[in-house]
C-alpha cells in the first residue's frame, strides 16, 4: 500500500480527535467558535476519508475510522480533560487498536 494511505489515516485520526476536543470545549464554554472548529475538523477528516477509498474499500475504512475515533477520543479525554477510565476500557482500547491494525493487513 502507498505511504499516502497511512498518512491519510493518521490525519483522519488527528482531525477526528481534534473535533472531539472542540466539541467538549463547546459544551463546557458555549463558545460557537469551538463548534465551528469541530465541524471544520470533521469536514476535513471526511475529505481524507474519501481519499483513502482509493486504497481500501468502504467497509474497512469505516471500521478503521470508528476505531481511530475510539482511540483518539479516549486519549483526548485522558490527556486534555483529565477524565478517567477503568481496566475494562483499557482492555477494550487495546482490542480496538489490534483490530485497526488487523484491518489494514492485506
């Protein structure tokens, strides 16, 4: 697979995580600019998602995006908002990460 595919996946994950951070900030502060940032981040992520369809089929890419969303959302909650998770959630994240890797093996 072309290296640009993996670059697109990384960008999708980062932009999706950024959208979640903006969404949480909007909820806390009620500043419309945060909501705009969330929409913009997700819109750009969707464009990169469309580019990945050149390399991978829709079903796999949808699952990859969902997996990345779980991982980046959890990391954002832990690192930025100081939220906590339990051992079962950690195990679940590890399983999701393994799933994302396995989905990309041809």
